[in-house]
């Protein structure tokens, strides 16, 4: 069984659904998938919409309702205002899912383009987790194995055996006033030296054509890391076509009129918005590097 965890609230249930749709659409016939959706409570309507995704491929979908009081210690972290409390749910996965030994955790702003079987079966060795290096060069300079927490393979059995949840809490309490990157910072600091670095195609962090963690033409998981996600009109996300591809497989599929708005008008707004944001992009060396790897370099 391939276990996949996501966390969402009522507003993000649709985006969690797109993630699940992308996983199911790319699963092999033999893949057995079990999803755990961590939430502070989803309405029956939202749950029903998500359960319809089983029509893509049969799977298990479990809704795990949590009491936010479990995360009181994390509520006072001074981090980005757009990071909701549910992002800290992954810090207590080993307690929340006591019978699960291993899980892939995915943020709700990703899409998956490949079967997760290989990722789930990654040999972590003695490590607690596996991930892909973050796009943030400043953080990588401080910690060369600093990973992006939008995709994590987590060994919940080791986390329980080694009392890692207590380590998360202790470190947080000691650094509560200086944490800037939320749970991602907590995970990286506590598990420093205990995270296996995986193929970067498993978490291609993408914001625009130039700003991508990998210029691969074959991204296995795409993580929309900018503040403006594909579902924001005029988003610069280079890979947003994948989001709309999988959206069309869900109960939230666009009508023909909506397609004109989100495809044609959105594409035009994105182009002009980017030109306004970065009018001198042609003079940036990174642009030519991205162009070379995207359109010229032979595919491996």
C-alpha cells in the first residue's frame, strides 16, 4: 500500500483534490493507494466531492479530523501570514497515524506526473526522511542538505522509535522567536544529517520560466512555490498547464466558458504581468540557462 498524506482546510479541499487526481491519473494498474487527508473539519459536501475522485482509479481516502489544540505550541511561530496552522500537521504524523510505518507527504500546491511507487519505495537507510533540496540558495548555503518540505517521504516508524516529535517540539520552543520558514525550518534543523536527498525531479519547485529548482523536461512532481498559484488569475507559474490538466479530471472541471477565461485570457494576463514584473528579463543570464535546458539540450 502506498500511503499519501495531505493537509487542508475547507478552502483548500479543491486543491487537495487536484493533487489526488494527479496521483491517481499517473498510478500504474498495480498501485494500491491510500490517502490520509488531515483537516480541522471538512463539510460533507467537500468530502463527497473528494470521494468522487475514486472514479479515476479505485483507492482508499480517509478523512482525519484533528483538534487544533494539539498544535498550540506552533501557533505563536512568527512566520509568513499565508502559512496556515494545518501545514504543521505533518510534525505529528507518527501520532496521528499510529499504525502507518511510512508515508509520502504532499502539499496541496503540487501535481504528480508519475507513479509514486518508486518514490514510496525509496531506501532511506538510517535516515528519518527523504526529500529534494530547496530552491532557496541562502538556506542551502547554511545547510547543503536543506530540503523543501512540500514533498517528504517520512519513516513514521523511526519517528516514533526515536521520539522525533518531542525533538520537533523542543527545538520549536527554544527558537520560537526566530523561526522564519515554519515547519520546513523545524524539520530541517531537527533532522539535519538524517534526511536523504532524492532525485530533484520528485519536487521541481516552480514559480516562473526562469525560477525553477530543476529545468528538467520531465518533472515527476511539480511544486508551485510562488505566492501566486496556478488558480490565481495571471499567475506566472510556468507549469500551470499541468494544474489545469488535472483539474479537468475532478468535480471542479472548468466549463467551456471558464476555459476561455482560464486558458486564453489567463495566458495573456500572465505574459503581460510578467513583462511588467521583469521587463529586462532578456538581460538575465538565468533566462538563457533556462531556455537552453528547456528547449535546446537533448533530453536524457
